[in-house]
C-alpha cells in the first residue's frame, strides 16, 4: 500500500461502525485493494489489537460496537461477499483469525458494563454460528476461535444447558 492508501485504510478502520453502509464501504475499499490483501489484513489485525478490551473500563458499548463492526468486515471478506475480489483475503485472514479472536476476549477482571460484554458475546457467537452453518471454516477451526475469544466453555455450557432444559 502507498502512504495515502495506508492512511485511508487506517482512517476507514478507525471510523468503521456497525451500519451496513460503513461495512459496505470498508468492503469496497478492501476489494479495490485486494492486490494488497496481506497489508490490508495486517492493518485490520492491528486495529483489532488496538481496540482490544484489556481492562473492564475499556468494555464500553462504543468499544464493543467498533470491534463488532470490524468482525463483520472480516466475516464479509472471509465469506466472499464479492468472491472474485475477496479470494486473496481468505488465506491471509485465516492465518490472522486467532489473533483477531484473542482481541475479542473480554477483560479478565469483572466488568461493570455487563450490557457491553453481553453484546460482544452475542455478536461473536452469531458470527461464529453463521460460519458454522455456512461451512466457512472446518468445525475444529471454529472451536479454536471460540476458545481464543474466551467463549469456548461458556458457549458449550450454555448450549448444553439450553438443550437439557428443552428435553421432556
């Protein structure tokens, strides 16, 4: 990426929100720069790491929304919403997913913003379940991503509990 393109991708990621238009515009930027998929994914990964919820005070609704918006962009790139232009992103993104999902791990200390953390958990779980249904990644990769973001045992326990309560 040129210096101007680097500034553009950093600005785009800094201002990305959960609106369809924002994610669509970011997707268009990525498609336009698919020849530089490695560099674009490096910036996306760095944006996740910079926005990681390292402390309970960082777990705000706005911080969670910013992380989820970036996750939606990653999902669109990985699922190939525009397959002919996003194919270059798939192998690079797959390599970056463990780092990305570690950045989605909630802070280890107790947070007072339970609503924000619930939104994060719901958003991440929704994306991973969609990837499972659509067979975007093999099941064992998705399981590793649940573990990377700290939802492995929680998601499995919640699902088992829901299944148990639904039985006669």
